[in-house]
C-alpha cells in the first residue's frame, strides 16, 4: 500500500444513483474533482465548481474521451428491480467492465474501484430466508460474479471489487467491518454511505488492490428481518 494521496480526480459512473450520489458528495467534501458520467443528466443534477458532467454510454460508448486525465475510475452503477430487468438484465456489469478496462488501457488510468455484491459469491454466509427472498436477483448476482472473473485476469489494472451486503439507505457511520473471506460474522447489511466512504478510502490509500473485500455492519434487528427485506423489495 502506497502513501495516501490528498487530492484526486475521479471518473464516477452511477453518480445519479443512491450509492453513487454519496460517493460524489463525499469526494467533493474531500476536495477531489469529480467527473460524473451518465447516459443523460436531469435538470436537478447538482452543480459544483469541482464537478464536471459528461454524457457516456457505459456499454456501447467509447469511454476513452471521458476518462482521459483522471486519476481513478469509480463505478457505482446499479440496475433497477423491475420485472423485465430481473428477467433479462442488460450487461451493465460485464460489458460495462470490459468497456471501462479497454478505455483505461487506452488512457493509461490504472485504478478502478467498482461495486459488486457479497451475494455474487455463492459461498457467502447468508440466512436461507434471505437467499429465498432475493432469488429474483440471481441473474444480476451472476452477472456481478462474471464481472469479477473478468477483473481477476486483468493484472495490469489496479482493480478492487466491493462486496457489500444488503444495502441500506441510512446516514454514514464509518463503523463498518471489512473481511476478505466472507461477510463479517453476524452482519448482513451495508449502508450505502459507508460503502461510498470505503470505495473512496480504497482509491485514496490504494487499499485492496486485486481483492474483493466484503463490507457490512451490524444493524438493529428490525432492519435485518424478512419483513424489512420484503418491504424494501416491494417495488419489483
């Protein structure tokens, strides 16, 4: 691990999403420059003197132009949970990762931190009820696992694939546990704001290069039960 860099310029995919929004805000709070890349931006997308927006197609676009000049790439993209997407998810993680890596090689950018999932690992320790309840997400988890296989053969790229638990929208705590073998014992959930912090920490301190760290924290029992999961999955 090399010394901590005080400032960075990052290309951020998924800045409009829940986790990506936290990553963008926290990076700006650290004094970093952020280049947000999305297929399109709403009129409500925030502005900042160190925030640049670029329209880009993660799957089919040539990303070299939007990537040129940054220090690192951070991907916080996610897929919606509507029935059509669950049945036939677009290759956002697999082909998206290949496209990012191709552009990194063209531009000389080496550092890449991306979100995967603890549940991309079929051996991750999770309750049986959780596996049953999240079965509709299996195709997305399998795609994340394939993305990880793509990354593992990219020795020239300094990649890190984050494996959060069941994501939770709550304020950042910084009180999370990291493990390289499995979800931390007795922990199932990961706050999106904590995940964003950990991703940026890994960029700044060059932690977990060529690794797939699990990240989670213990939450109240009311947030870790089947009713809580069912309520949060109701949109699909």
